[in-house]
């Protein structure tokens, strides 16, 4: 079963690349986004799917499930995520972060009832989120062109290449029972979207063109994450008012 | 040598104390450390929200008033707007510059107020200042901690010796995204399509839609 699904994912990615190839000649205003016209179409598609299906589901989730249950599920998902962060911290030779993630997972799994309680954070063990795209970035792989993936949203060529590895490393994939796996993936999607309800509205309110706003924010954020919060800035802050 | 300061005659001790107090006050007024400045203004704002029912309930108009009163005096908004606009700023007339600032301010204050409406039990942790930064362009990293993952919130400051608190904010970073850099693309796109007036018109339209929806 698992190989069938993997083939499906790789097939999807291959399709995306083919589609992107076809669009490579379209002129774009931004050098980081040579496939803009294609990306915009996928962005609009994703936005439509979100508006009719994912956002309403997340709203139902927030309204129906009590807050303490949602917090428990959020912590549970976060604990599973910390395992992959630990692996990627190790791949980036960030020894202390890897050890801290290991301690987070141990404490939360054992004392936090399998991760439902986030005791590690109370103990001031901070979460260090890392994925394989960040690991590639750490080792000097440039992000490459911006890519919007169907359903998964903003990405770059580098992060798209890393995506199957993150998918493989996802702890949820290690559950044997397919029904459990699917439920967990669905729950995680709801949890993720529920926590972004306000953010997505804010982005739409704050921007003149939501597509490029999201793109620029994604590219900045990934650079920020690769440099653990302090990326080198090449933005020219010199005073424009000065004569 | 322990307790040696007790041997200083009373009048000299008083003088010393007075001098010390005077000098710390002077240092505080003239040279508040940047991370202290950021900590003070964020805590002042958060404390007001936590103490006020209407603000905690997310009353956007009242929150906008609060941001206007408590945050904007510490922001060099002209610099923010000019940097977001880019080179086209120099070609804009003073009237256009003023309208652009006014509309951009409404947009940002509303967004910021929307974020503040989510405040419940958060605390702001100001991180130690990174060494080797210049006074003209200095970043203070903070983290908002509450439910869920901490939120990265950084401030870019410039020193204004002898004016106000000695520092003003001219850029803000939310979750790793610097606002000015992100708005540069937004603004440039409008300016390329129809000049400064087109940009002002889109900001006006966006603000009107936002006001209707809230």
C-alpha cells in the first residue's frame, strides 16, 4: 500500500515539474518567481479549495471540539514533529538543539501522556523546528525558483525536492494501521488550518496583492528559518528622504 | 574590605548617593538601552490591553486608538513609508507623500490592532542584543510566548539622540518576515502600473474594504 501512495506523490511532483517546464518561458516581474503565471493559477486553485472545504472544516473543528482537546491534539502533533526536527538538527550538526529536541520528545512522551501535554515547554526546553528543506539550506543549497504546490501551497524548488524526504521522515507515516494514519493526517491538517484562521484573514487584509505578499513572506521566512532567526539582510535601508 | 563603604562620612555618602541617582536618571533619559526601550513599550501596551475588557474583547476601533497613542509615537513612520515605496518616493509631491503615509498607516495600524486582539496571557521575552550592531540600524529580537509556539517579533531601531526615548522603530519583523521588504513589492507593482496615485487609490480601496468587514 505504502509504495502505491509513494508512487502517487512522486507522480504528482513529476506532473508539477512538467507543468512548470511548460511555463518556464512566461515572462515574470520577479527573478525569484520565473513560473509566476503557473504559480498564480495554482495559488487561486488552492485558495478556492481552502474557501469551500478546508477553512469551513477548520471552523467547525474550532466550534465543535473543546479548547482543551484541541490543545492536547496540537501538543500531540507537535511532539511527533519534534522527532523529525531532532533528526534534522542532527543533520545540521546542531548538537544542542538535537539533544534538546530529544529531551522534549522523551519528557512529553513519558510524562506528557504520549505528547498530549507539553511539559517540556513548561520546563523551558524550547522547540527548534527543522525540516529537510532547512537542512539543505544549511548546507548551502539555494532556494531556487518559487513554486506553489497544488494543495500543499508555497514552496521553492529546494523545498519541493526536500518534500518527499520530509514525507518519508514524517512520524505519522510510521503508524502501521492505514486508518490511523489517514485520521492523523486529517487531524493535523485541521489543527494547522485552525491555528491559521486569523493569520490568513490578516494576510488578505494587509496586502494589495495576496499572491505576491504570501510569496515574499514565504521566501523571507524560509531564509529566516535556515539562519535560525537572524538571516543576513541585503535590503537597502539607507534613507530615501536624504538628498 | 567588607563593609568599607560604611566608613565614608555621612555627608559624603549622601553626596555619593545623590550623584549616583542623578547620573542613573540622566543615563536613563538620554541613553535607554535599545532592548530596555523595546521591553518597556511592549509591556506598557500589553498591560493596558490585559487591564481593559473592551480591548481584550477585540474592539478594533479602540485597539486602533491604543496603537495610535501608545505605539505610533515611537515609530518613524515617514521612514517606513518612504522605504516601502522605494525610489519613487523622491518623485512624489509632499501632498502625495502625506496621503501615502496616512493610508499606509491606517492599513498597518488595523493589521497590528487585529494581532493585538488575540492577546490573552502572552508575555514578551526580549532576547539579548546581538553584538556588533550599529546605532543607525539595530535589531532587537523578541519572542511572544503564550499558547502554542512562540511568535518571533523583531524591531529595527535607529538612535535619535536627545529626542523622545532616544530610539525610534522603523521596521517590524513578524515570524521572520520584515514588513518594509514585503511591502516594497506590493507598492512597486502598483507604482509600475499607474504611479503614486494608483498606489494611493489601491490603499484607499483596501482600507475601505477592511473597514466594512470589521
